[in-house]
């Protein structure tokens, strides 16, 4: 709590909270213009809509919505706008598991095969703790490409999600190193349900969100109507389009919707030891073994149990951020500074984390981070004519892989594969990724090709004996893909790649 400041609650009027926040913090730290900082990052990151909450101690000092919850209807975002939660939900899965540990229902050192004997462990022994701290070595299914990207609009039961990665090559031996994997959290959901005898939805409602008074946090799937839910968006060239992924294609704990205020309230219940003991919270906030070396780029970053042990310079933080399904989320507490920042957006990308970091650094009196390199407008694309004979030469189904994985990406990308077909549609040269819509392939002045949805991606082919033998996709700052032609570009050849 800031001395001498009036008490405001989550229901306070946003304008009043904003005035209070600047005036009240001025006596403690340099004046912080939350609104300006949030707007600048939202503009830089091209975010459609966002809600931002800042709290000092147990008092909310700023809460505001930006942009649009529905871009087509121009419906404005509010502080209590509802979003799909990606990232900040993961710590609550950890809380649920640790409650079962406290109740003696399971142990962190239990062998996971005890609970899920049908999973192919391939001779590896994995503990519950290794699932929680991402050291199990199980490949992350949402970095595999076709298995999830080609089926991201298809609802799945828990065993169907598990089938996406079961039997795949492990990225390392259990406990050997840290590498992010939401596959492990899908297994944790199965363990929770089998040990508790309840569905994940029932358990977290009764044991986390109801006790915390978080009434706006709900399980949401394609059979649920959620009041106030914003649409999720992704970039398409220089504009935005609806993200059509179905949350039911992923883990159960990714099928949640909430507000910044509700997430803050639930997190305060954890921090105030209402849901877990102090000893258990300390365990969750402690990194051990391979989890002490989370990032080669940032040696200070570590991973506890379902919590990123992060920092801004020397100010430590705990929480989680992430992005998927057209949404982005970030929830971090700075325990030594009594500061908590929660950001949710309806635009894919790590933009919620960027907003959170900018606000935190200003509040903590730290220098601003370097501005992201301006990419500028997308390059103007040519649309040179393509003859029927050239369309015939280029047509085919191509299986592309990532090849060598840069050190800043997760090891699971080594198994990434993506299937494309190039084909003739009534005289138009088309390209289509498995499970997605087709679009025109545009010929450029230098003989390469491009797509309007990704104007900075250069597509080229190796031609031999009047047929394209391989295809290559180079994107600025993205994952380069290359691979061979595996057959004709007809629907049968194309779709059989998932079998």
C-alpha cells in the first residue's frame, strides 16, 4: 500500500483511478503516465484491443481498456472486457497440482506413468515436478507444425490432444535441460482429473476461482456463449483478420476466458496464502536443477513450478506470459516492489508482455527498453503474369521443415514440419498450407514469389526437368523453411500428409 493514498477497488471508475494513480505515485516514485506508456506500446505492436491493470500492494492504481474488442463493429475495449487467457492461466494449473500435493493425493517425485500408463514414455522416467518446470523433455506439440496447425480449427478430446505428440522424438532426457513444453501441462491436466476425480473445469472453479471470488473467469469453448468476450485477431499483411483457431484444439487449461481484474484477484488469493501454504508458494517460486538455466540469452531468467522467475534489471518478478489463438496475456508480480501488472490483448504475439514490461520499467524508475526496430510498411509486391506452363512446373505438394534451430527458439522446432501445396485454380497460381485457406502466389520482379498475407516472406523453387523439386520460404526474422516436393498438388496427395 502507498502511504497517504485513498483506497480504490476494482469497481472504481477508470478515469478516477487514472487521476489517482499519477497523483498518488508521484510522492513515492517518479510520476508515471500509465496511459501514455500503454498507448505507445499498443501502437508500436499494432494491437487491436487491450486491457491493462496495475496494482501496488493490494490496491489497484490503474485499470483501463484500449482499442477495440470487435474491430468489425468498432466496439471499444473496456477495463472489464473478457479475453481468451493464454499464459497467465498456466500458474493456476500449477496451483491446482500443488493443492493436490498439499492434500497428500500425489507427490512431486511421483512417476507420471503411475497416472498415465498409456503414454509412450520410450524408456524415460518423468516426474510430476519435471512436467511443472518444463524439464521433462517431451516435445511441445504446438511447435510441431502440421499436427496442430493443420487441425487448429478442429475440436479435440484430451486423448486426441495427447495423440498429437505421443510417440514423437523427445527433445532431451528428463531433467537434462530446460525447454518449454505445453505438452507437459496437458499431461498435468490428465493427472489432475484422474487424481481428483473431477474435470479440470470443476476442480479449478471449486478450488481456485470460487474461493478467490473470481467470478468472471470461465471455461469457454465452442459451445459456450461468453458475455463481453472480445474477438481474437492475427496479423494478415498490413491489416488484421479474425483468428479462427478453436480453443478446443488445445489443452483444457487453454480453454479459459477472463478479465484483467479477475486474474489479479485470483493471483492475490494465491499471494495472500488463501489457496496454498507459504511453504508451497516458496517451492513454486524456487528453481532447481536444469530449470535454473532457462535462457541462453538471459542468464538471470529461471523457471519455478508453473512460474517464470523473471526480472527487470535487478527487480525480480514471478508470473507468466504467452500468446495463442489470437490472444496475448501477461501477469507478473514484483514481490519486493509490491507491484503487479496484468495485461490481456486480443491480438496474437507477445504484445501483452511488451506492454507490461514498459509499464513496469517506468514505475520502477528503470531506463526504457530500446524501441523495436521499425519494420516500416510492407514492401510493394509485384504481380507479374504467370503462364500456364509455369503454373504446371511449380505445382505440387511440398513438405517443409525448419532444419537447424536457432538458439533463441525451443528445441521442439527441430521436429517442425509444414505441408504446402501449389496448384492451378482456374488459371491462378495458388498456395495453401494444410488446414488453412488458399491464396494467390504472386510472382516478383526477381523471379521469386510472395503472398499478400506475409509480404516479407520470399518463396523460391528449385526447378529441374520442367518440375519443381523443392520449395524454400525465407521470412525476415521468422523461421526459414525448406523441403522437397512429395507429390502432385491435388487434394488427395495434399491431405494424405496428415495420415
